[in-house]
């Protein structure tokens, strides 16, 4: 009977809920925060499903903070669902919210096709692990050879050879035929559009509007006065206004004219907002506006884009459907390590060709690195080989990361190829979410999103093109939108200046309406004042009241306590008032803000001399806080060219005041025990049972802080730790991985070409090219090269400027190096030290010299005694410990740095894993041991930060457990008392 009743009851509830859902109607806005405030306070809640179809009204930070605060100490599973994948903002907010609260997210389209899901990504990671396992098993069988030849067939390779893109979610109608749209007119860039609809083109520039009523100040020479006199008539009757050229003009303010002008500005701002909305939807959100008649599209299909191949294909589909049908001709070139063009030359933009191109796009698979330079050369030299005969030509690049080639090399080639031609290169950068690449492939070159965007901006500017940066959350930066926003800000500035003119005119009118008082008027006022009834005079101040009153005036913010005072007998009178000296603080009143004083107590009493009154002032010390507050940390986003030692003097954990023991503990936190004589033993202090205890470096201390303080500390420390790892990645990228960072402005690079350098010399000369262009040329360092074996040979006899011509010559000279003979380090150092103006030497070698190490150290110490020249040593092999110790001593003796190029690949992998897998575990993953000074100091600071982070999280768990146990024990005691 009871079971039937509950089944009936639940069926009724489900029917009622279904009916309620069917009666729902769309409203305005998406107030997700209000909904969370209504639901999360329910203590019995253990699962929450959020179904959202539009972007929430609140920002992600507000929603995340509120959800995390409500879920502290609770296990609530949050599952976010969005049913409209066309809105990237809602998808990004819900994905980030699910990640912040460790929940799940799911997105599907209106046609019931899966688009994105956290469950899908987890399965994809597991499938990748399975493929890697099958590959390793196959390699193991291949090593064994014929012994297990019969068992090779048992290993199925069908799954291992399956393309990863087959598992990825697809947008709705992904493989359907194109729905081609024909634009009415050819699109324009925002710069060209503003030539027609800009404020200046519409004659709505403020200075154009004010020019008919603007007059310059009149000055003329008066012979009788023998000097130049300015006219004051305009200044009295007109407003003064600063003109665009810095001069001041007199303006006749026409209020109706300015009012209509502001209405026109508001109308133009509305037009600009519509233009921005138009640029932010459909294919223009990805590609911007494609304006040229002849178009070639370059598509990045490197292996790092495997997870996003469906996104890339969908981007191309939108482009072919919406913006390519009105073009003269087009082509598509896909590039990874190899170049794969759709056609060998440009084809007409006919519907059948667009459909063929789309079918070809569906067959693309990601593989290889980003050989962007080869794809660019193919497009320029083949597709646009007769570009001088045509007009309106454009290259559109869709990529997700930094190319394999150096930025300056690509920029130089693009600038040369586009010079004098109507040809531009436009960059569309797709910013993918970090940590979603399940393949674990490390790209050929690493750069964070900001560095990647900066590099492609330089490339686009070199080709007179436009830069467009977008992601799943929307558009991050766009030259087209930036131009419109700049025009809107100009309109806002003009409107503010109009308001300033109107307000100044009103203020002048008010000031002129008030007449100055004459002597007769002042007498009348005085007579009227005398007729007013006079107030009763206040009683004469006593000494007590005067002391307290004066003290209150001197320290208005200080609380004063006055003790009650009574005369010794009824006949006793109030003594006469005594003058009291002013407080010392009143002398400096107005000069600077006085310090907040401790609490003050005032006591008044009779003295033995007649009726004189004495006063006692007593200050109470301020309360001392046990813990220090966690301050917000600000770290630079751009990398500074300096050593790790110098960088850590400004941004170390100690300098940022984030050392956990000093921040959380004071001397009063130490556990105290005192010997009690009557008990003949040591007894703990009374407060020991109030706080939880932990052993810190062998000393028992009480945790006298709250979990929220540890949470704030953890947040700031994770921010600092992430910045440290980014610095490590920067030090391991480019030429810095091999040679370290070039710090000085005048340097000489010494290259060891002895016989022992044979295994390394080819790689060293190749990386020297990167060093010359990436560090010396970019930072405008004066330099020289010197190679040494049995003899020494310098490229130049003096330091030269890092011009393009000199850099090309240095690269060509370095490529002629070959390994032979012995190593005469001392002679090379002596010759390099003789170059005039040299500040530092960079010694590239692989081992010990042929002569005595102690002799070289003594001789170098003697040579640099009179000149401040640093010697930085770079070692390519750490196997010979004697050579490593010699190079370390040589660098330390001269104030230089030691660098070892080994361990760079493992360091990049460790940094990548720490950023993607988390920073909680200080033991896994860990950086390899770096011999070099810069990386060694920085990784030690990283290890220190990770240990503090682990300690803080363990203490937070201890505090939460302690608070839970105390609440349980207090509830038990209350029940016992009841």
C-alpha cells in the first residue's frame, strides 16, 4: 500500500513538473546569479543541472565566486547544459563555470547532434592512450623479430589507424551541400567604410562645427604704449576653447546648434554599433570582411589542431557559403609540414567550384608542424605570379599558433613580396583552449597566446593587412572593430567637450547675475544683523571641559573617556579655568595627515594646592594582529631581458611577501609550556585546545587563521607560480635554450671549433642564426664573432652594429665553421678582451681547455682587474664534470653566468605538463636538474612555491576538519545538557 502510494505520488509530481515546464515562456535576460541564489542555499541539494540557451547577464568571475563560496564543505555535482551552440559566449561561460566547480558541461544543437561535451573529451583522451599503447606494443614486437612473428597479427591496427577526426563532434549538417549566399555588394574594410561614414566624412568633426563661430585672439602694437596689447573684448563675451593645434580660440556658444550636434553624434554612434554587430556575426566573426576580388586562403592543419579540425572545417564552410560567391577567383592551400593545394592555380568562384572545394576540405587531416613559410611562398610565387597585372588581391591565413619560422624572416619576405602591388596578407588567429590537446604533441616553436598574437600582428602590418583574433568566447581583437571603436570614442570625446562648453557658459551666466556688494550695502546688512535676537551666551568653560574639548578638537577621530568627577563637599565650587598647552600635533595641522593615535583615557583630580585641577592622560597600545594580510600580486606580462637573479630580486616569493610561515605565523603562535611548581611538570597554555596545531620545522605551532585566508594565499601563489613557469618556458624557447639570454649592449661571441666540437658544431652554427636575428638584431646589440681552435680568427676587428647587412654577413661567416685541432681558450679570451667597448664575452665550448685551468683563471683575473667585463660561459656537454666546474668558476669569477643547453626538451615537457595537469603535486611532474644559473635559480623558486602551495592546501583541509569536529562536539554537548 505504501509503495503504491509513493509511486502514485512521484508520478503526480513528474506530471506536475512537466506541465509547469510546458507553460514556460521566454523572458528578457538570463539572470543566472539570481537562480543560483535561490537554489544553492538548500542544504539537502546534492545535484544541480543548469540549462542555458543564452549568455548569462553576470560575468563568469561573479558566478564562479558565488558558486564556490556556496559549495565549500559540500559535495554538489553541477552539470551545465547549453542548447544553442551558435552563441559562443554562453558556451565559453558554462564551460569555464563547470571547470571551476569541477562539474561537467554538455552542448547540443537544436537538431539533436552533439557538439561539445566534457565526457567526450575524457573518452577522447582514453582513446588516445589506447592508440599509444597499441603503437608501443607494435614496436615491441618489431624489436623481437621472428621469434614472435606469428603473434604480430594478433595486434589489431584497425583502431590505431583510425583518424582522430572521426571521433570529434560535428556541427549540424556538417557534411551537407553548401547553401551559397550571394552578397549584394562587395564588402569594405572599416578604414574604407569610415571614409564614407566617418565623422569627418559626414562633416561632424567638432572643429568643423565650431569653426564658423571661432575667433583667434587679436593682438596689435600700440605706439603710445610701445608694446603689444591683446584685445579683451572676445575674452569677456565668449568662451575660451583649446583648438586641435594647441592654440586657444574664442568660441561663440550657440546652444541650439550644439544640442542638434549632440543628437547627430548619438545617431552616428548607433550606426557604428550596428556595424560592430554586423562584423561580429556569421563568417565575419571568424574571417572579418573579405574584400578582395582574387583570394587565396591558407589553412593551418598541423597536428596540434587535431582536436579542432571540425571547427576549422566549419569556418571554411561559412566562408565559402557567405563571402566567396561574388569573387572573381579563389584557391585554398592547406599546410602542415607539407603543402597541399586544392588546385594548382586560381579557379573561378562558381557554385560548382565552391562545392568541390568544400568536399576537398572535408577530406583534410591534421599532421606535421606549421610550415607557414612554404605555403606563403607557394601562394605568392604560383597563385599570384602575375599579381602586378591585377588589382584587389588578398591572402587570408587561418591558424592557431606560432609558425615554425622566425617572425622577422616571414615579415621581411611578406614586405618584399607585397611591395608595390595591390596584395595584402590578412591573419585570422583562432585561439584554442589550453590543455585540450589530448595528443600531447609539443609544437616546433612555443609561444603563449599574447606572444603569438603579437607576432602575427607584426606580420600583418608588414603586408599592409588586417589582424583578426577570435576564439570560442568571441572576438578578442580585430583591426576592423578597433577602427570603429576609435571613431566611437572620438564621438564621445566631442560630446564631452560640447557639454563642457555649455556648462562653462551656464557658470559664467550665474557669476555675472550676482552683483558685488558696495559699502552702503554692507552697512545695511550690518544693521539688519543687529535687529536679530541675540543667542543666550554659553556658560564659561571649566578646566575639565576645556581640556576635553581641546583634546577632542586636536584628535577628532580619537575616542575619549572622561572619568566622573565630583567636589569633595557641597560647598566646594568649580575652580577657575586654567590654560592648557596645545598638543604637539596641532602645530603641524594642515601640513600632513596625522597618524591614527591609540585610544586615549583622561582622568581629572584636585591637586594639593588650593583648587587647582590636575589631569592624567593615558594611551592604550594598539592591538597587534597575529597574521598579516595577503596582498594582491601584480606581475609583468611582458618578459624582461635580465638574468633570473635580477628578475627574482623584484618578483621572488620573499619580495612579494608570500612566504607561508612568515605570513601565517607570529611569535605568539608558538606552542608554549610552563613548569608549574605545585604540579612539578610542564603544563600547556589554556588556548592550546582552541586552535589546531601543526609541527613546523620541529616546532609545534597553532594555526590561528581562517580557511579564507589560506584560500586567498593559494590564489595569489598559483598566480605567481604560473608566471614563473611562463618565464621558464620563455627561457627554454628559441635561441635562449642553447645560449641563454644576451643582456649587454656590446658583446663578443667566442665559438669553439676544436675537434671535440664535431658532434655539436652543425647544431651550434644553425642555432647561431637564430641568436643573431632573435636577440642581437632585435635588441640592437653591437657584436662581433670569434672562432678558435689551434688559432683564433675574428669575423671583424671591432664591434659592429646589428644591421640587416651585418647580420647576413655574420650568419654566412658562421656557416663556414668546421671542427679541427685543439682548443686555445686563453688566446681567444685575450683577443676578445682587446676589442674596444666590449662589455661581455659569451664563450661557447664543450669542455676543458688544453692548457691549465688555474693558469687561465689567474690570467683572466689579472686582465679584467682594470675593466668591468663579464664572461658568460655556455657548455654543450655536462658529461665532463671537470670542464663544467672550470666554466662555472670562470663565469663566477668575472660576474657572469653559466649556461648548459642540455635538458631543454625535458624542461619544456615538464612546464607543459605542470600548466595542463595542475600544480598541486610538488613531486609530479618536476623539472629536470638544470646546470645553468638562470634556469636553476628559477626552478628552485618554482619548487619553493609548489611546496608552499601544497602546505597551504593541507592546512586548509586540517582547518576544515577541525571546524567540522568542533561543530559536532558542540552539538553533542548541547544535546547532553538538554
